[in-house]
């Protein structure tokens, strides 16, 4: 039952990511005197902050549920090993996303949110709407992925 609530919360987060931000103020697209990206309006930042906070809560609850879920008493060692491996991968993934979300919230609080970590240019608002914890602009992300 708790996993159904967790899935529903995840669906709400995903729906908010897909919402059309057309009713918000237009981005300015420049860096201000203290180095903050001004291409995001205050409404954009508020919506992205709320989304990041919801994602943080979702990942924290996900981790709690994964850790609290009892291992099955199945005598078949292969099944128990496979379940353990899946849980370990889910836990690692949730922790990684939680770390990225918390880092994005810190950047937001410090005024560096929306700036690419490689080229120092602005990260497109549409990209941040889809991946609010993004650290790289689309071009730099493609370069990073092509090197891996």
C-alpha cells in the first residue's frame, strides 16, 4: 500500500515537470552583477524549488521504504540474491538522485542555480523544467556523455 502512495507521489512530480510554464514571466537570459543567472524568473525559480523539494521528499521516502522492506523468506538463494541486487541498485540510484537534488537546492540558495558547471553559461529553462537538478547545459551534457 505504501508503495502505491510512493508511485502516486512520483507521478505527481512527473506531471509537474511536464506542466507548461507559458503562464510564467519570460526569462531574461543574462547574468546579473553578482553572477546569478537572470534567465529564470522568480516564478520559474519558485516552481523549480518546489519541484526539487518534492523530489527530495520522494527520494527520502523511497530510500526509507527500500531499507524497511523485509527480504523474503524464500529459500531459493538465487532469488534472494537477485532481490538483494535489485534493492542495492535501487538504493544507489535513489541516493544519487537525492544527492543531485540537494546539490541543486544548495546552488539555488547560493545563487548559482541554472549555471552550467563546465561552460559557465546559462542552462536552458526548458532543460531545467525537465531535469531541475541539471548541472550542465544540453551541449556540455552531450559532450560529457560522449566521453563516457
